[in-house]
């Protein structure tokens, strides 16, 4: 069963298209990483899925229903981001009890253990917490609510490295015990790639890539060798990235398909290395103007 | 009720001000939370309920109860009271009673009516000539009972006869301050109770002095002769 | 993970219970407003004096009318406040849609108005008791205070407060719909006040007539009908115009 189904989903703000004819399907009980650069439309897509925003055209179904203003979707979904606001009148502990009231699958025991683990004080107020602590608290709510569809939009904002690690670990453990559909959006892929099953890469409001993480890891290879040889070899290949290295050699990244095609060629002269999923994503979502070095290489 | 209309622009302006402050506020404005507010609210409501119960059990000795429907009722009556006096037909009726009576012996042909008060010339002395000359000036003071009497000892105008002058002595100036416990506009709207505007005629005992002089004696001064 | 079946009424009830806790600060401001109004009223809510040259009478009115008026203003402003983005987004942190969010707000306003109406009504007795105990008067004029009139008064006070709530709510919702209303509404009201003050041009809406429509109704039942219909229209309008609105 698919939990989310989009067909040619478009969201426009005036002339601007935040999402452009996006079609995708998210299967039940998978952890999907939504990757994209700032402004790629990640948050817009997630808010449309959550039913906060209206689509402009196309079609979207969440749990086989139109999500906008849909109580069923709202009841079975939680949307966690750093803008998540909680009533200022209530203490953190009271907030947990409010959440318990709303989410039937809520696990108070888990919530309280996480609450103690991250050393929250029951009488603190959410709006007085530091950014990282806010994110941590939101994460607790997101996990303990055990919603069939759990959306984390940039959940680790402000968290320090160890809390981020704890978070991903907690997420994975709870997911294994209680499988559900989870979407994580982030631009920090490397730290969460271990827990992801699928990656959904969007670029300028369009789907660029949607595949299992294992496929992403094998999507491209890095090849290093003497510059002119590299140049010659790669002339008919799909190059994702290239870089000069000081001693007259170059490093290029080519897609797996190009690599397979060229396997017969003399690759022995080059050093071949795998490319991390995160780097693949960076190369794939980079804009045409080249990387930041181009800005400085005017001469 | 009409008082309320005066406040409409003011209320509208306060509402507008509140609206603008909230709508323009850059940072979201939130209600202020005070700890233990539930206890404060419970205490507040309890006090109000107790106070209300106590109010209904207050000893009534200080209360002069008003029937709201009677408020303002004396205003038209006092006109009638004076015109009846002018016609010479005043007698004890429902609200009118004979309050005081004097009798003086007169010798002269004319008797002057004088007063030490500025507020005297308001048509309060009415004169009538008797059929015979018995040498006696009869002075009768009639009063219109107020809706409620605020001063049991109020004697009103007094009359003396000195040196062939009929002297009307005004009561000493007094002021009377009183609270009025009224219902709120949300009650008076439906009970038909007027705004509780107490007119002076509701509390003041209005008096007229009826003077009967012997035949051949003339009253001069601020006096109205009754119409026959 | 199984899907939860939704029950709109149940969600509304949960939202309402949530709001009773989360908006408890509204009651703090109610308390402050009413206590302020009570202090203002200690010197009397109105008075009259007249004199005939001998007797000078001066009466000071004591009742809870000012407290009721303040409570009406409180309801108006609180209602605007709970339509603002911050409060609306609180709802969407948890389970809701626009309809349940509005309906639970209305339930909350109803509860707040009932509490505010009863306390405003009874505060008049507090003022009268203070006047009785602490001011040294010889006599006190009392219009008839039938116990049954507490019921009438509390009911109509609650309805008046609800009327102001509904008005504030619809205005707040309009602003959420478009910030233009921040300018349009005051412009309309102030323009109208000027037209009303001037004699030549008739105002678009004669506020006096509008007020008159409610306050000159001497039948409590008809008054309740008039107010109920009005608030029903205002709240329905609020729900209707924001049902397609995007949040967050």
C-alpha cells in the first residue's frame, strides 16, 4: 500500500513554482530521506502532504485521501519541524499529556524516558528552550506519537552532534519496534544515511531521483588519474563532478551507467573509489554554474 | 439607557485600538499566564457568589426601596398639585396631605407676604379671601408626598406673623447624598426599569401654602390669588 | 501501524479541552479587566444631582454595568487574539482541521463568556456590598433586586459578551485572510463615525441603530433570538471564509 501518492503535483506562488509536476509514491512503513538544497521545495512538499498547504494543480493522496484540511490525515500524521509551536501557557510535561490526548498511539513511557534522558525539566516552557533543546523536544513528540505517517522537516536544527546521533538511533530503534512511514528531510545526508531505506532527491521543485539508498551508494564512482588521460577517457561519459588536483591529475565522478559502459576500457591507469551517497546528492543537486570555486576562479 | 449611546464612540475606539495593537503586533501577542490562576478564578467566583448571597440577607434598615415604576411619577403630579392649588380646590387626596396649619390675628387692611429666601417666588403661596371678616388669617400648608422620604425630620417651610407681615421661612439648606443600588443595564433592559433617574420631586416634599384672609384684608407680595 | 478512525466530535472535544488549558491566560486577563472595572466603579458608576434651592440631592449609582462593559471589551479582544497565527498554529501542531479548530475555539469562547458573564453580573453585588459596608450613608435607595433578575441578567450578559466575541472573532479571521483588513476595518469604522457625527451625510452603517436593535429589545427571548442569529451568522462566516486558508 502506498501512503503518499503524487501525480504532477504543482504548487505555485504567483509566477514562482515551488513544486513542478512532481510525481512520486511513498510506500508504507519505509524511512525515506527527502534531500534537496535550500529552496528546492522540500518544506512545501511536506506541508502539502501534511495538509497545511493547498496544491495548485496535479493530484496528491495521503492515505488515499486529499490531505488538505483533512482530519483523517491530521489524525494519522505528525509534522515535526523547528517552527513547531506549542502553547506558551503549558509546561513541557503538560505538553506531553496534551499530545497523549491527541495521538492514540502515543507512548507515554517512551516520551518520559526520552524526556529524562535529555534532561528536560518538567516545568520548563517550550518557547524558553534553546534552539537545540526545542528540536530535541519536538523530536520526542514526533517519536512518541507513533503516527502512521511521521514527518520530520530538518529535525536536527540546532542539535549538537551527540544529540543528533542519539536522535537517529532512537528513531531507528523505535521504527524497528513499531514500523511506520517516516519522512526525514535534511541536507545532512551522511549522518542519517545508515537509517534511510529510500532517498527522494528533489531539485527546483522537481523529482530528480527516488531510489533505495543502496542504489544511491552505487550510483556513481570517483575516478582519479592523470588529467589528459581522464579527459580523453571521459569525453563521452556523464560527468557529475570534476576537479583538478595539484599535481597535474584530475578527479571526476561519473555515473554508474557510464562506468559500466567503460569497464572494458583501460581503467587500470586510474584510481577508482566509491562516492558517498551524500556527495552523489550534492553533485546531482548542484546548479549549472558549477561549484563555489567558480565564483573565485575569475581569472 | 440613553446614557449608553454616549459611550458608543468611546467603546468603538477602544475596540479599534485593541484590534490594531493585536493585528499589527510583530511578535505574536499571547495571554499572560499567571501561576495558580485556577485557584484565583475559583476564589474570585466563590467570593462573588458569597457576596451575592450576603447582599440578599443584608438588614433592610438602611434600605429605602424604590419601586422603579414610580420613579418620576411625581413630576407630572407636582404640576397638577400647583394648578389645583391655584384653582383653590386643594384637598387631601392620594398623595396630597395637609401638613401644617397656623392661625394668626390680623388687624391691618393689608398684609405683606415676605420671605428671607430667594427661591420663594415660585408660586407657593396662594391666597383666598374669606366670605366674612373674622380677623383671622388661616394658613394651611399642603404637601405632596414624595415617592420616598429621605429625611423623616424634614419640616419644610414655616410661617410666622410678625408686624403685620406674613413671613415665610425657608428650611435651612441641606444636602442629601445617597447611593442608589440599581440593576445593571442587562437587567433593566428586560424589566423595563428606568435608568433609576431620581428626580428631585421623587424625594422632595413639595409644599404649597394656602392663605385664607378675612374679607377686606389684602395680601400683597409674591402671592397668587386663587381663581374662583 | 493501523490508521486511526476519525471522529470529528471527538477531535473537537479534545481540542476544546486542550484550549481550556492552553488559553487559561485569557482568564487571567479577564480577572485583571474585571478587577480594574470594579476599582473604577467603587466611586459609583454614575450619578445625578438636583436642587430646588433648599435641598440639594445627589445620588451615586452602584451597579456592575462598567464591569459588564469591560468584560465585553475583553471578549472582543480575546477573540481577535485567538484567531492570530500563533494560536492557530498551536492547533495544527496537534490533530485538527480548520473546522474543528474553529468549532473548538467557539466552544472555548462560549465557556469563557459564560464565566465572564456570571462574574460580571455578580460583581455588581460586590460593589453594592462595599458601598453598604464602608460608606456611611443614612439611607440607600434600592430598586427592586429580584433574585430571578440575576438569572435574566446573567443570561443577557452572557449573550452580550458572546456577541462581542463573535464580532472580534470574525474581524480577527478577516485579518488572517488578508492583512489589508488591518487598514480597511479601522478606515471603515472611523469614516463611519465621522459620517455619523456630521449631519448631512448618512453613515453607511448607523452604529446607533445597530446598538439600538439589541439594547431596545425588551423581551429576553427575542433578545436571545436576535443575538443567537447574529453570532451564528458571524461564526459561520468565520468558518466559511477560512476553510480554504493555508496554515503554518
